[in-house]
């Protein structure tokens, strides 16, 4: 029998329940205290309160484990072992939280032996929660007792793909604005759902591609395991598997290479190829000019088999 992280997943739900109560208590408060960190990102009293509460619970329930959080860094467990580490983002989407937009979530992940093995994403303002564990599948539901398994889509062509992102202008910072814009034009549908939600919709099969150019480990760890266990792919823009790079590309697996061709960011990247086109390779009219290429059948069903990726 393989290793099970069921107890850790159940603990993550307990942590998320408490986090939801704390964050919802202050969501929309007119006296909410907001400040900025050195990188000019927002931090609120709720970020602080949620992270401290999770740390207290982990100190009691998982004394030996390391805890890494966005607001207070890394704290070793009682044994000094780094075999297991909890990775916490108390409120992902703080700018939304501050403005009263309900798209924000607490992200909780467990790393073991250098691999993310469990994750939970809880978004109480929209009444949604997602979770996964290594080899155990990915799920959504109100609680761990009422799960619904989720899978990525089967879309295999960019011109039938839906893509979500957070910011359009931030791609300029890594010299990929042109590639990002070209990918948006190539896709069938694009929406800026943003933050964690883009990736959870990839896992659910509602969106096919999600990408961001500048992220931290706590932004990605919980998202990574959920996308992968739903049958998708999660890498950095340089192709490094998992949440270990400075950015992210998540897809249903079938579209990963195609999206990477536009967004891939490698050390020896040069200027875009002059022959680069937004048009699909098979979009040329046939010699008869009968117009059949204008008729397409789109398949938006979910995948319940292994992704047919290279």
C-alpha cells in the first residue's frame, strides 16, 4: 500500500476552517488595517492573524514540521528536521480582499522530501474549497466529507482554449509581453480571473491555461499539487516542474508545449522569431477554397484518462 497523506489533508481542512472564520470576520470591514511591504504589496491585519493562527495549530499538531509562511518566513520544527514543511499563504489575493472583491483564498501546502504532497485552497467569500494529495486525486466541495473529484479538460488546440491570467502589464518585466499578447490572441477565450482561481479552474476543466510571470513558493505550492492531481501540468516558464521557479504555467497537459512556445523564458532567449505568427498551422485554406475550415467542433469535456502529452 502506498503512503497516504489523508491525515495531513484532514488537518489542512481544520486549518482552513479556522482561517476562513478569521478572514471572513474582517472581510469588508470599514476599519480594516492595511499596510504595504517593502515590495509594495499589500498586507492586512487578516493576513497576519490567519498566518499566526495556522502556525499555532501546526505547532501543536505537527510539532516536528517546518513552517514557511508569507508574512513571517520559515520556522524550524522541534527536531530541526527539514523532511516535512508546511507552506502557507494566509490570503492569496490580498488586493481583492482589501477592495471587497470576493476572489481570495488561504493556501496551505505540505512539502515532503522536496516534493509537494498535499494542498488545500479555501476561498470562503465565494464558498469554494479545493484539495489534493499525491496519488489521491484532486477534489472540490464544502468539506472533506463531501468531495467531488475534478479533472482537467481535453482541449488540445490553442484556438479552442480558454486562458486566464492575473496581470497583463507584468509580463513586460520578464520581456515576454509580446509573447503573452500573441498567446492571448491565439486562444479562443481569455479572462483575467486572477490569482489562485485561474489555477483551480484549470484543475476543474473550466479553463485550459493559466500563467503568471512573478510568483513566490507560497503562491504556488498548494496550486501545483491540485493541478497535477487533476491530470494537468504545472511548471515554471523555464519548464521546471512544480512550484520551485519564479513564475508559473499551468495547463491541462495537452496544451503545455504550445503555451510554452509563447511564454517559455529561458536564459538564452533572444528576440521573437520574425516568422512567428498568431495563426494556427492548420488554418490555411485548402486548395478547393470550400470554406470547410470555418466549421469546427469544440470538445470541452473533462479528461478521466492520462493526458496524451509527450
